[in-house]
């Protein structure tokens, strides 16, 4: 018999042996199935998190810098940080081309019978350009609205759906924001982005002066959004802003900054690092699952060797080689883990769209998950199946024939 035919015969015998003990075979594969499904889920969660980060920060200029006041133990006003700092930064910083003050808070918003607590931002005309926000209907807030303390608002796309439902023509409608009557003059295009804990699409934008005096006042969080003249100058601009604000706030050398500076790159990087950390932790869980499944396969193979000791003795007595015995039992282990891996891939790939449609978490298919999951399952089969197979091949034929 040729070597190729011998190999095919050994594979056939391995399948027959596994099919003879269906329940044991399935239970042995169960750990691999769960492990591979977990690996696929890990990469789907990681890819989904990465996509979410990209969606949230899409359109955010790489040369934008956000400045916020440090909050002191629940007292927002403890910092000397003020919206007027925006004008000082724009005048004194060599590498800042735009700067605008922002205040942010929450207020109860009412339209007809609809009512909700929503994020409100007080902005100047330059804010929308710096933040790369585009108008969908109507117009944006301009500097005349700010100087005139006008009671007008621009709505995020999600706010329109929350307050007006299926109504499409909302320009000119009157809504109440913190019990103040406000006219809707514009609706923004949907972005899917986040600003801090708030969604850009779920925010109401009002003139800065109106928001400060009539809507959120002293409860507001203050921020300054700036644009650097060149993306290569972001680090230099950050140093300039730090120096200017420390001097403006009259901080001593021993005192810490009473403000925080975050550039777009660092915000994206921090979000990506969080997503990667989550993927690493979940990958460790998947690896432990596969390790446990491998130990299970090894135990099953030891039992199989013990049950077939006499069969091994007969095979050796009629001329069977150690390599053939080793190969047969190793094939059984690998086939066991490979079939488990394939079933795990199928279950994992089916689960991804189901979970995504239920909106339980952000998942995205990735070829990396199935490839790595299947590769791990094969490796588990080889590593944990080798020793039982090696032990079987080393059995003394005389002792094996005497066993009961």
C-alpha cells in the first residue's frame, strides 16, 4: 500500500472511530466550538468598537484643539477658565487661526405634547465651521444672533425625530427650552459623532449669550474650540495655549493648570486604545476557553487510548508501525478540533448579525476572527492530541494484547 493510500486509510479509520462515540465526540468538540465562537465574537466586538470610534470622530479636524476648565470637586466655577479666554488665545497665539467659546448643559425641551431633557450648547457663528458641522435645513446661528441675544435654535437631526416625529418641515416652529420660547431656524446634517458624553445629533444649539443668560446660565460647562493653522503645529499650539492661559489666569509656577487641553488626535487615540484594551481582555478569555477545551480533548484521547489498547496491540502485532499509530490518534484529535472549529465559525458568523440587529452592542464581521479562531482550534488539536497519540504509539504490543 502506498504512503498516500495509507494516510487516507488512517483518516478514514479516525472518522469511523469518532462516529462510533457520537456523544463523547460532541462533548469533546463543545469546548472548541465555544472557544472559536468567542474568538470570532472578540474580533467582531473589536472591529465594531473601532468602527464606532471612526464614526464618532469622522469629520473632526485633525488640527482642532478643545480646551476645558478643570472642575474642582463638583464646583464648576472653581477654575478661572472663561469664554473670554478664546479672544485672548486668538490674539496672542501665533498658530491659532480660529477660536470660539462654547457653553454646554442640559435643559427640558417641550414641543406640543412631547417633552425631554436634552443637551444644549451655546455657540458662536464660528463653532459650526470649526466643528465641521453642516446645515441640512434652514440656516446656522450667526454672530448677529449672538450679539442680539436672539431666541433662536439649530437642532441636531436626532432632536427633530425626538420632538417632531415624522414632521419634516420644522423651520419656523416654536419650542420651549427651559420654559423659554425659541424659534427653530435650522437643522444639522446627521453626523453620528460624540462630544464628550453628548451626541452631536441629540443636541440643541443656541446663541451663546442666549444660552448663558436665559437657558443654562451658571450651570453650564465652559469650553473653547480652536483650529491650528497647520496640523504639524498642533504640539506647538498646545504649548502656546498653555503659556497664554497660565499667564491670563495668573497661575504661579507651583500651581497646576486650571484647564485641560485635548487635541483631536489624542482624543481619537484614547478612544482607540480603550477599544483595543477591551479586545485584548476578551481575547484572553477566548484563549482560556480554548485552553480548557484542549485539556478536555487530551482527557478524551487518553480514555480512547485506554479503551483501544488491545486494538493497538493487534495492529502492532501484524506489522503496524509506531508512526502509523501516532498518526491515527493525532488525526482523531485534529479532526475533532477542526470540526469543532468549523461549527464554531458558523455559530459565530450567524450570531453577529442577530446581535447587531438587536442593538445590544456594536459588532462588525471580520475575516481575522474566523481565520485566527480556526487556526487556534487546529493548534489545540495538535498540541493536546500529540501526547496521548505518542503514548499510544509507544505501547508494548505484548502488554497491549494482554490488556482487558
